[in-house]
C-alpha cells in the first residue's frame, strides 16, 4: 500500500481532514515555545496542513518541515519562510546534531516496527546534545476497526495508513532504546470549536470518563524524550 498517495489526497484536502487537529497542534506549539529559544532549530516531521509551522514561525527563526509530498511543502513555502526537506524520516537527508527540537506528532503509527527503529535512530542523530523529541501517537488503537478494501484491486489497508498500535509501556520501551530520558502521558485533545451540540455533549461525558481513568476513544500518548 502506497502511503504517499494516501497523504497526497488528505493533505490536498486539508480543510476537511485536518481542521479538528487545531487543539493538538496548539498544544504542541505551546510546548515547543516553552522548550526552545528564539534561535533554536525546530524540525516538524509530517507537514499536514502546515498549522504547526505557520503558528510557530513568527516566534522562532529556524523552522524546518519534513514531508514526502513535495506539493504540500511547496504550498507551505508560499505561505511562510519555512525551510523544507522532502522525503520520509527514515530516508531523508538530515544533518546530524542539527536540531534543538524535533516534533513527530501522529507519525510513528504510520511506520512498521523495523522502520520506526530506523526513524528513532535517525531522529536521535539529528538532535543536538540536550535536544528534545516531542510528539503524540494514538493510544491502543484497534487497527482492524479502520481497515478498508480497494474495490478495484481488492487490496486491504488502514484508511489513514496506520501500521502500528501503541501502549504506554510499549512506546516507552521503543523510545528508551535511543533516549535516556522519556516521559509519556495520556491526553485527549477535544476540538470544542468544531463540534455541534451533540458532539460537545458526547465529548463532555467522554472527558469525564477519561478523568476517571477509563479507556475511551480519542486518547493520545504524548511523549517527550531528551537526548
């Protein structure tokens, strides 16, 4: 299954598929500003609709965006002075010890375990000593629930291109193989502004259940690792 085609489609229709991500992106921007200073170099892996880059570029001077879709990167450069790197994280040409912060939000679930280990090793090399990896992944996703079939070729695939599901312990074990300090917690990013009254009501009760320690849909694993 060609993930590039999937993301060319989704990123080309960003108003439909990315509009509800603003809460997560705003949280990442806020944390990134707390972690870095004005001249620090920041790399965001996976451009999406460019909201992270566009939100932070007025506060930080050296923002880089990595994505396999060249068209997405070109659209981003038209909007703001962002440095772009074309390619997948496991293959792209990235300078060693080049970044103070690398953000990888909703990226690792798209990789199989072999590729994820390659990506983590590359991220570790790309960070400066004392640098930070910050990101999110879905928590305990049931991959089978979002499997679909192509009516033309009969190939089955995950509708978002996900390959791996994570528990808190499993993700910690993966990251600790490359980073000595790792912090992971569970969090829900509720897009209140994009919900109608039914959605707000359902989300209100979902958040209550989550606060009681129950497993509900939409939980993210938020991780921070230090080199």
